[in-house]
């Protein structure tokens, strides 16, 4: 897949999956989810969707379960919203970089107070 096309596909998938999670997935286990980034395999057959979520460890686990159980539904809705020959297989990965950033900022804030 050409780099420009891959970039466009990545951005479209990020926007559409984020919208689907916000508006179309009605699983009560699903908490507040933000799609942080997407990586598409070179051949366009797989999309790795990184997401972050808020809440306790238990709430995050429930959100992960809700996303995994809705994966086929999300892919089906995505197929109707994007124009590609083959809709990529979706792989959801919890992105902990936001949480790590908050911890670092908290530590830095504690250092300033000392």
C-alpha cells in the first residue's frame, strides 16, 4: 500500500472507530474510550487500534471485554463507512502511554513542591 494511502486509511479508521465506540456500541460495560492511534499493516489487512480509557482497573477490564465482544460489530459498521476492497481485521490494544504520562507529571509536581 502506498504511504499516502496508508496514512489516509489510518486517519479514517481512527475517526470512524472512535465514533462507533462513542455512538454505536451500547454495551453497558463500555466506559469512556479514546482511540489514540491506529497502525495499519503494509498490506492493509490488519489494523491495530490503540485506545485509552479512564477508571479503575476493574472498569478498564470491563471496557476491554466490551470492546473485544463488539469487535465484529465494529468491523461490520466500519465496512459500511469506508471505501476499501477489504476491511482490515481489527486488533484493539490498550494504550498505557497516557497513564504513564500522568504518573510522570504527578511525580514532577511532587518534586516541585519539595
